[in-house]
C-alpha cells in the first residue's frame, strides 16, 4: 500500500475528515491500519499526531500536494483494532462529535504526543528595523532566556503578542521551534550478568578482593558468578549502590539486558482461589439461557433483573467462565463507585491472573499496561468503569454491564458517550453476548425486555440468605400538623435513639439531586407542576418565579396552596449540613460523619469516610445518594430517607424512576441476615405510586404505573427527546442565537411531527463564564428527529456567524 488515510489528532470540526499521506519506503509494512503516526500538517507542516484509518493503493490528492508520513509510533503496533475504529465511527454519529474526539476516548489515556513551541532570538540576524511593540517583545524574550516556551511568553505579553510574534518571525528575527513530548510509560526491567569472556575480569576481581574501597564491585562479581543473571532490584537488595554497577558496565565486565515489563495492579498472593457455587434453581435457569445465547449466531441482549443479593455477580462469573472455555474474552463494566475492593476480590479470587482491572485511581502507566496485557493476549477478562470497553481484545465473547441503571455510565467529558450504549454496540459488532444486570432497571430498558427485544431473566430470591429490611412510609404532613418542625419525624428520632443505645449504625439519606428546588405545600403535599408537561416547576429564588424547564412556562409562586389554602407552601430544600446539625442537636453524644460534595472534594476522601464508617468510627452517616451505592456496611440496621420528595420533584420525568432506585438502594444498606433492618421513608406525598411501590419493593408494580404515565405524555420509551444547548460568552448573542434556532425549527416543522420547547435557560444557565440556553425537541422517530435537529442547527449556524456553540444530545438524561 502506498497511501494512508489519516485522522489528524486535533479537535476542530473543520478537519474532521481523513487526510491522505504517502507512506515512505522505510515505513512500508508497519504503517498499518490503526497505527499512530506523526505527520506534517497545515501550511507550516506542523508535526502532529495522527491515526491511520485505512490504507490505499491510490489517492485523489494531487501528487505535488501529498506529504510523507514523518514517523510511525509504537513500533508499528496498532493502537486501534479494526473493531475499535468501527466503534469510533459509530460513536461519532451517535454523539455528534469529531472522529478524533472518539479516538481520544478510546485510546489509552496519557500517551498522546504533546507539542510544545519554543521561541528564540535569531542571533544571526542583525536586530534592527523593529518598532516599539516588537522591541518590547524582543526585550522580554531576552530577559526570559535563550529559549522560551511560546505559551509562557504569550502569558507574559498578553493577547496582543500573537501578531507581533508573527511579524517578527516573518522578518526572520526570531525562530520558532516545535518539540514533541511523548510519554510511553515504559517500565523496563534491567538484568545483569558477568561477561566471562571479558579480558579484564580476572584482574578486576583480584583488585576488588584486596581493596576495601572496591567492596561493591567485589560483591557484584561474587553474586553474579554464583547466581548467574540478576535484576537490578536483586543486586540492590544486597546493599550495593549504582556506582560500582556503572564502573563494571564501563569496563565491559557486566552485561546489561533490558526487557519491557508490565505493571501489576494486584498481587495474586493476597487472594485465595474460590470455586463456583452450585447454582440455585433460579440461577441455573438464567445460566442455561445465557449459555444458549453464547452458541446462538444471532444474539439477543439480556436483561438480568434480580434483587440485591440474588446472585447476579455469581451468574456473571459463571457465564464468563463459559466464555473463556470457548477461547473468548469478556468485559465487565461496573460503575466507578461500585468498583470496591470486595467486588475486585471476587473476580480475582475466581479467575486469577487472567483477569485485570482498570479504573481512574490507577496511574496512566498502570492503565496502559493493563491495556497492553489485553492486546498481547495475557488476560481475558477486564473489569472497570467506561474505559474497560476499549480493550484491544482479539476475540471478545461477552460484554456485561452491572448496575445498568446507573447514569454515571455517561461520560462527563466530550464525547459524552453513554457506556451502556457503546457496550451494546460493541457486543453487536463483535457478536458477543450482552448482559445488563440491575435490581432496578430503568423503565426504557425494562420495557424493551417486556416487549421481547431483550431476553428477560429474573431472580426473585436472595441466595446469600438475609432478609429485606422492613420499609415504613412516614407522612411528613402529619408531623407538621402535630407540631413537629424538625426534619426528622418522631418515629425516626425514636429509632435513631434505639440504635445509638444498641451500638448499631444509622444512615441518613438526603437524595437531593443537584441544584433544582421545587415548591410544595407542607400541609397537603401538593407540588407546583407545569400543567402542560406534568413536570414539577423549578423555583428560582431571586425572582420568586416558578419555571418549567421543559416548555419554559413560568408562574409566580403562590402565597397560599391552590389545593388546601394553607400558607405553608414554600420552596423545599434542606442540605446535608443542616441534617447533620439537627442530628447533633438531638443526639449530642452520637459520633456523626457527613458525606457530600463538600466533604469529598479531596482525592480519596470518599473512600476514607466510607472506610471509617465501616470500621465503626461513627454512629451516624449523613449523606447524599453517593452513600447509597454498592457499599456493604454490616452494622447498619437503620436507614432514614430523610426527604424522598427532593428527588421526586427534580423537574425531570426521570424523577420517579430515580427515586425508586434510590429508595431501593438505600433499603439495600439495611438488609441483614437477621430481621433487624428497617427503613423509614419520610415524604409529603405518602400516596405517590413511586413511594408506595418502593416501600413494598415492588418493581413491577412501579413499572406498570410509570409506563402508563410515560405513554400518556409521550415520554421515553414512547417518545424521544433531543436537546440542543446553545452557549456563548455574550449573553445577548446567545439569547438571539437560541431564539433564531427556535424560529428555524418551528418553521421547518411544517408537518407538526415534532414538539419544540424553548428556548429556556438551561439548568446551569451560566457555567464557566458562558451563558446557556436550551431547546428541547420531542418526537417519535429517532432517525427523523436527529435529521430534523441537525438540519435546524446547520441552518442556524449559517445565519448566526457569532461566537455561539451548539451542543447536541439525543436522549438527554438531564433534561433540566
Ligand atoms: P448480586 O450480585 O445479585 O447482589 P451476589 O452474586 O453478590 O448477588 O450474591 C449474593 C451472595 O450470595 C454472595 O455472597 C454470593 O457469594 C452468594 N451466592 C451467590 N450464588 C450463590 C449460590 N448459588 N449458593 C450460595 N451462595 C451464593
Ligand atoms: Zn396544600
Ligand atoms: Zn411545561
């Protein structure tokens, strides 16, 4: 092949296409598909990292315009398998971003070549004929040193310096030099041995034996003569320093051998091998169905719906064992927060060294080495959040997504891909079995399973024994009526007191999601909602206005409740801090820990707080939903869901679904072997179907109610949302852009196939100095909806040449 089609490693949408490069002779046979290269790019032939998408015998580019590939990286070992390249193409379409952004998401982190520009004064040129501005630049440059990083210089000189620098370069008074910075995180092992053929050996040995100052040399020679080859670490373990090693190397007495090693992320010695459990009847049925899918040429995605402790993880492990027996590999996605030492231990103990783990707490080098192990066929199972998907396995056979309802699977940096969707696509492309597991699947997924698009496997019993906790609903309207204004109901206070006396632990949840507050009546529980969208209004403190973040309808906050005329209608919101204070006031002797965004800003503070609670260093843990997930606290017997309403009224149609999940998870924390576990759900809406079903742990009951409502409102799975966020530095331009997008969409919507809402200020209406507006489109046909939205944005871009950006999301989780 003579030509390579290369994606340039830069993010600008204008260059989001392949560029042809000639493959010079020396790179023939190693400049292959998926390989990383350095190419000259642009008018100035800046050296840039690129990725070969494909090869070709010919090119349509004029021969005189074609450039050569400068360098092939990674020794010609592809950084992308053909599967990953296909996946990137798919992600690009799905998440409205550039190919390079997708490749960056897939590529191991930290290895991308960095480019740094340096400026220096051209000493060969007489410095004359410069103006005032140029003189300042030259003086500054001289002061800062011989060679100055361009970025640093621009920082010192400010924005205006760019043009001056360009002019100086044109006049040949300064040089600009590019350096490429590469981190390959190679971990080399060094081995040393004696070269017995060395003519200096005998002499040196004798000298070293006689001269005390040469003790180091003597030790090395004796050691290596006895043991043969040793690693550097071994030699050093005898108290030998670097200097005698160096001397002997120089003399040619020592031979050095370097070998690339891979970092280990765990040590097998710390784990004891476990055997598979004999499956229960339910498990056996599920396993049989999964095994059948493994052999099926046309596979169906599987939803494994089972309550916590029903043995899902055991099923994953036994299914993986079957996959490995077929000579295939498996990937297991676990939300970052649930990837606890306990879960890692289960997989490592079962599978030993064929399993590895990747997650964000590992160093870039450690992560890269796990990636290499997958590439080199040294491991067959990878566990991790999102990035575990992108392992270069050669023959993937199973993709598992645990806790599939978790929205943390959505990446928060561009491309904002949903790892669950990518996992499904990866399974489809590789012909792998795809398993989604959850105790509380999201409504859309469950609906697909009920309709037969997915294979539904259900586990209804707890294998490990243990009872579900007793769930109680507490009517907070009654508390107020009876004069209790504390955020804790009387019964919860009483139970907390009992737990303290018994030395058992309590968890208090405040499932508050972010910023949105709502307005509700404390007497009758009525929540102010948009009549059009059936979504709770969001309260905007400053103006006292209520706004629907779907359609933009606004209302003034009423002075009295429109239902019961009570004056106790106001915005809702107590923070974790307030809950902590109140608990302290009620129980001054209790040791209380708090976990929320404020207390977990520092690295590792999250796991430290949880560990100290597990170790019994506190009686009460107060926190947001982050304490609900995935952790096991054997001494917790009481859980208080302090304000279920705060997640029930987030101004998002996912609110009931999320609340059901949170209460179920919270309940899971109090599930114990004996029957002492109890949960109190405090709410102003005790009759809400979400609360009543959650209290009964009745997922199906909840699903039946929720799906009716979704159908009525045309919400997913019956309708599809598309969100366009318009953002810019200038408030008016952003508003105008959003308005014009709204008008364009309305005009194009002749047939009325779509429902266009907004523009409305986005929930984060101002973020990082940018103003943000949002238009929401609702439709029923996904392909048509995407086309419609994209066309609208394109047309809007044409008439708005201003500095505004459009961020497109299909099926946004965060509608508000
Ligand atoms: P889940 O993933 O659904 O929460 P797990 O797989 O963690 O459930 O199982 C819960 C507990 O039951 C674990 O301690 C597990 O080791 C144990 N377990 C799972 N399957 C069996 C079985 N067939 N027999 C006995 N114990 C089992
Ligand atoms: Zn009321
Ligand atoms: Zn509305």
